[in-house]
């Protein structure tokens, strides 16, 4: 990007064919128009909206083999004209280099030199996409081979296929549920594969099952920085992922001057660039100070993503996959974690997810409570236990009078035979409710208020 920016005298950005940001050069201009709303949104959210994509593609960039000049459109948030350099490999579009146009603009020789750089970029993007696709079998085998010599052989095959990229820390990302095939290109990913869900009764994995997930291997520059893995997870989640499809705890306001294009540009979720710990704190605050209990009634809409702890060697990738899958389940069950959750920050769900990963074992004491007919009682019990048994907080979180809370809790005791004054009975009930939530039981996910 810096080479093209120097050739053409303008800051450049690189997006893949799906208009997801891959890289951008330095923007050090004093001109306020150098960062119009469309470019600002692209850099901050690492993607463009469907409306922006459709508008630019209307100028024939997907078919172009040379530079395309696109005029400014202030009503659409495009304050400056663009120069688009299609990035191709063997005739197939791999992405686009975007530059802000200016008068008099670069000449034919400079544009030709920039296209030569774009051709080199196309080769690199094609190689990256091919490498990720070629490694899907080896990566899947490592994640599903089990322990012992099959695992050792699978790790050795993946290490050979990765070559020098096998060295250094990696993180595993899980996106679930995932429908269809693995994407052909995931910027920043060393390997990608679809992991089939478990068959009936927790048996062998079955291809095409509804609970299949996408696994992504991300190489990290440092074991202390998970930002590359978070960026990959954010790219793979559809826009608007969050509780009720609202896009997470916060949404980014449109940049100044872009409000006139509100009909053309959707509001972009800021959850992908908000650290997981901050999102958890926001969720707790949104629950009205009830320790996050108020957020228990709405699960994440659509897929969620989980990120494992960094691993120093490929031999621990299967363990990393279990962690990432657990974090994704927690993010789907508890919106205060999602839509992207780190395994290190899901607290008790690290242990509960291990129980949920197995075939459900329902304690007979809670069988009746977990039926759909008693969903409101189950929710009441869960909020009460989330609030550490503090009746005042629980009643406030539920929006009911204390006497109503006490009556419901007495009904819970009658249904379960448990004594909520006893610590072990509380523990059993709390674990049963949280495990049911991870399994997606209807009673554990009551209708939104």
C-alpha cells in the first residue's frame, strides 16, 4: 500500500472482493476531505456496507482490467472522487485498491506502474486464499483426530504444510453456527475449515448438520495480543449480529456529514472493535446494576464467535478449538459476552461449557422446571441466583414486586424439591439452568420482555 501511495501521491486502501478491508496506508493529510464518511467507516469497521458496494460496482469495477475513475457523490458520503485499481490474478478479481482522486491526478505512466503493483498484490492474495483452502483437510484432521498417534500424525502433516508459518503463537477462532462451505478467502487466516456438528446422541461428526462451525487458525505476532484473531472473527460475523440483531451493546454513530446518506448506509456495529472485557462491563451496566442478570433473557441473534487462548505449538490446537467453541457457545447464550468472546473472559462458563459439550444430562430435580410451561419460573430462578440470592436486586431486574418474587421462588421449590436456603441446592439449580441455556433449551431462553 505504501508503494502505491508513493507512486500516485495519495493514501491507498486495499479491500478484498467482498469489500472487507485488508490493509491501508498512512493518512497524514491536513485536508479534512481526505477522510470522507465512506473511507472512515471502511477503516474503522473494516468493511463497507452493501449499499456502498452496490454503488461502486455500478461503475464496472468487477469487470475492469485497468484503473477506474469514480466521481464524488456527496449525498452518498463520498466527498472525494476515487481511483479504483482492480486486483486480479489470472483474470479473477481478488480485491480492489482504492485511492482518493485529485486534480490533476496521476498520469498514465504512474497509473500503469501502480497496476503492476496491484498485479503483485493479486498473486499474494490468490496464494493466501489457496493456502488456506489447501490446508483445510490438515487443519480439520488436527481438530478432530483425537489423542494419541492419530493426533501426532495430523499435527506433523499440518506443520509440514504450513512451513515457516507453523512457528510462533497461534489462536483458534470458532464461528457458530456456520452454514455452507468455508469461505475461499479469509484475510489474516493461516487455515480455515468447517467442523461438522455431532451426530445424534453425541456420536461421530456428521457433515452438513445444523450445528456445524467454522474454525479459523490465526497466526499472532505476540501471544499477548489477540487483536488479529478478533479482527478475523469480526470479519466473519454478519453485520448487525447481537442481541435481537441489534449489533451488540453499542453502535457507532454516523460520521459528521454522513447523515444525509442514512438511507444508503446502515449503522455499523462497534462491537467488533470493542474489547471483550469492555463489552462485558457494558452488558452489566445495561442490566440495571443487577450483575448482568437482566441480560439473561435475550440471546445473541445469529452466529457468535469465540477465541481461544494463544497456543505456542500446533500440538495444542485441538485444545484451542475446544476453548474457542466454548467461548462461542457462551457468547450465544449470554449477550454480555458476545458477539465475540474470549475463552479467558467467560468465567464459570469455561466449566459449564464442558458439560454442555457432552450429551445433555438433566437432573431429575429440575426436569419439570425446564419445561416450556414453566419458562417464567426458570427465568425468575436464574435471575435470583445471578443476583447472589439478593431479593431486592432480583425483583428490580425482573421488574416485579418482592412478594411476587417470593411467590415464584416458592413455586420453584415446590417443583424441584430443592431448598433455596441451602448452598448446594442453589448450586445444583444454577448449574442446571446455565447448562440448559448453553444447550439452547426453550425454558432457559424465555421470550424477550
